[in-house]
C-alpha cells in the first residue's frame, strides 16, 4: 500500500514547464434546498479546439483547491462538491505531450501516484462529490468522474472513453479498479480493452449511461441546471441512486474469472501476445474483483510506470503524433484554393468497390452521383446495393428519413455515358488492367468538360501509363482507396509528372471532404502501402515455397505485432488478387520481390486455409494440400523474421531514395492508416530501428536518435 501523502511531488511541476494548465475555478452554488455545493469548473483558458488536459501543474492546482474545499467541508460551510468542464469539454485526460517527454521510469511512477493522490481525494472530502460531465471525457477525464461519488452526463457530449490501451497504456488513475466495480467485469472489459482495440471506439453518452457509468443523463439545453437539481435531490434523499450493473458476490466468484479467461483467449487469437498494454489491463481488471482500493491503485501505479517507460509507448506516441498532426496537414498538398469545385461525381463501374465509392460520395459530399457499367443488369445491382445500405443506415438511426430520401434522389445509374457530361470529378473502379482503364478514360474524356478531374483507383498500375492515351493527361490523378471503403481512413493520392496542380489540389480537397486522410505518393509500383504489404506477403510465400510449415511461417511474423498474419491477410484480400499483386511487383523489381506459383494454385481451390473462431489460420485444407508444391529447405521462425525485417528496412530506404514520399513519417502514417499497422511499432520504421534492421541493410537508422522507451 502506498502512502501518497508521504511522497514528495514538488519537483514534478518542473517536468511540465510548457504545460497548458487547466485551472480549477470554484464558485458556490446555493441549491433549492438551501444546501451549498462548491462547483469546480475545469478550464484551460482556450476554446473547445484545445481540450482541457491534465498535467503536473493541473494536478497541483486541483490538489490545492480540494485541500481548501475539504477544510470548508469540515467547517460545515459546504454540503457537497461538484466538478464540471468548460463548454463542450469536461477533460481529455492526461497531457500526453508531458507524459511522452518523461525520461525516467521513476518520474513516470510519480505521475501515476500523483494522479491517484489528487483524483482519489474526490472520495475523501467528507461530503458527497458530483461529476457533471458536460462534454468530451477521455482517460483521466473519465477517471475524475469515476473517483467522484455520483456522476451525470450531458446527452450531447462528444465522447466518453478510457482509450489508454490504444496508446500502449492502461487506465492508471483509478479506472482499472473503479470501473469494473461500478459496471461489472464484462462491461468494463468492453470499455477498457475491446473498444480501444476497435480503432479506438468511444462511447456515446447514452451508451455510457446504460452501461452504468453515469447515474443520470440530461439534455444539453438545461444540463447544468438539471444536474444541480438532481444533486440536490440526492443530498435531500428525494432521489435514490441505484447501481444496477454493480457486481454482486456471485459475479465476483463465478462470472468474473470466466470473463477474464474468455477475454484472454480472444486477445491471444486476435492480436497475439506482443502488445503489452492489453494484457496489463487484463491483469488489473482480473485483480480488481477483490482487495482494497489502495492495493489496486498501487498496482495501477506500477503498471502505468512500466508501460510509460517501455518501447511500445514511445513508438505509440510517435504514431499518435503522426495521426493527430501530420495526417491533418498532408505534406506536398497544393494550395487548396487551386482545387476545382465538385458539384457532381461520376463513378465508372458498378461492382462492390464502385458502389462503395458512390455511397461514400453521396453521404459526404451530398452531391449528385451517377454510376455506369457495361450493362444495365450490373448498374441495377450496384444501385440496389446503395439503396440497401441507405436503408440500413436509416434503420440504425445513423441518418433520418429526410436524409435517406435525399440520398436516394441524388444517385442515378445508367449505361449512357453522356450523362457524365456535367461531372466535375470522375473515378473509375474497373478491372485492374492497364488496357481496360485506358479504354475507359479515353472514352470518358471525350464526354466530360475540359475542367473535369479524372481519378483512377488502381492499386498498383502506373497512373502515368494509364493516362498516356489521354489528350490531357494533366487532369488524371491516382485516388487509391482501401477496403472496406467506408471504414479505412486512408486515400493515397498519386501524382504523375504530368498532373496539374489543380488536379492534385482537387483530389486532396475531395479526400478531406470525404473525411479521409490523404497521403501523397509518386507514381511508383504499388505506391506506398501495397508495395510494403507485397514485401510481407512475398516473404511469407517464399518461406512456404521453400517447404516451411504453415504454422511456422505464421508464428514467425508474430513479433511484428501486425493485425493479421500473412496468410490470414492473403485469404482476406483473395489469393488471386495476392498472386496478381506479387506478379506486378516482380515485373518491376524481379530481384527484390517474390512471385509464387503456389499463390496461383491456391486461388483455384474453393477454400485454401482452415481458421479458428478468431479468424486465425490453423492449417491448409485438404484441397490446398493437394495443389501445393514446396521444396525441402524449410526456414526457421528466426530466419523468416530476420529476412522480412531486413527486406522491409531495405524497401523503405529505397522508397525514400526514389522520392516515393518525402519522409519516412509518410510511410509510417500510410501503414497505420491503410494497413492497420500497430501503433506499438510506430508504423514500421521505429520497430526496424529498434531491432537493428535499418542499420543492417543501410548502415543508418531512420530516426536519430532511435525512438525508444526511457530507462528502467
């Protein structure tokens, strides 16, 4: 057990010299019953675009305010304490810039302890405490509420979450203990582990209320007034607070250990065992079923300090900075003022990918969209898909009836390409063959206006070659989506030597309006993401062809921490597609990439691999075993891993030397956004530096100094 009051925290403030301090502003509110509630308002002096965050100086100020309020409570001057935030923002958690700048584990430990000391005071003031969560509450912000006696939430709050696991941490200021003991272990597993691992999913206020995280929910128009009235009712006894989801004795004895066991199995199946944070969080949640709050807080302190000091958090902070900053200011994007207005979109093709494009343009741009294909039956099938998806969105209350009707009215399908004449932006999604795409664009160029921008969704073909048949190739850009289109946040914008600034600027603006992150790429084979995924898949195929057992190949890639193993990924994208991608890359770089006859053979069987319930590949099917042709020189796991590390490092260095992208940060960002490459790797370059692959292949690292954790 830790005596927090015996620890000297005086020098912590020096670690946060550039901290934007969130002030704790206090005023007394006399409630209808005549009782007095001291209301703390958290405010950093900025507008809602700079959320309240919690650093050493913020904790120090809040500590002093709570000291004063405890004295007033003891003297009988106040009957309760409330805490709320500035407009639209409660608190967005710990100041990550301060946490990421720590250089000693000892300091990380004291930050964890200081958070527990200060926030823990909210349950020790001698009077009830209320958190009035009026807006965004993440991480430490949510933990302020959890440490309070009672909680209400504004129904319009942007998000509620404990996202720490997504960043390579754990809820370390009480969340890992207080939450499961408030809402039950299964609900807590969802909030603390499952949601962060689902692309950092957050809760809406109503969801958080129904889970039991809040005792009451009120509309925004009168949120604070309603919350104060409700708090007065709690104080007078006229309002009874029930915690329906709080765990009882039976849950602690039976359901709790079973839920932990199931969650561990799911984690091992879905993400492997490389990421540390999910498993540390699982351990904390497991132990939260018994013992004292003080013991639990001490466990959180040690877990948080270990993770902050580790390599995975350092890489995660690098990746987080890329996603939060670099992704929002694309390098090499022309002045957006050069972009041409887009008031109508044309989609050539009506297959699944094209239909997904059309739906996305409809929803985000709210402009007319017309799609075409070689015959009316295919067009009708594409339109049916779009209308079914609109109906599903309406049924799920994602859009209302008016918007659903408007979207249906905006989309048309036709085999008459003259209807493309007034389109400002035309994108193709036809068969991945240069001649086919050339034919499509040559025909449409004679129909659309000279100002219209043409875009190809090719994943690996030369955009310049596709545009070579055009009278005006300067209007053509690559606009490469990733599948599923609605979910994946990346668009690779491919600039040819001929592309005009207006065409490229329009592509960037369209991507932004689609709420996608755009990364520019030179017109090089595979562009960014597919070139490196081809390297991963190619090395897996090379090991297979040599005679390496499937399980050995899959395990070899484990230390990379990728969201899918190589053959799981190949099975997802399709064996025929994977074989085509490898062939394409080998045609350009025969000495560096590997094409496999086995991939073509496996494309012809109904099902190539067997998988477990978590989707992990467990073996070849009998049909696959009959068509495989392999050698007798199997590789070990270490040999495969070393080769793929070195080959990735070599290819990334070549891409930088060739000018595919300006900086390695763009490659890492593309891998994170387009391939789900884990934050704990920092994309790829941070990991490759750390394991020595960068220096092995080129004699230098991608980052100087190498991005690593702090001392132990």
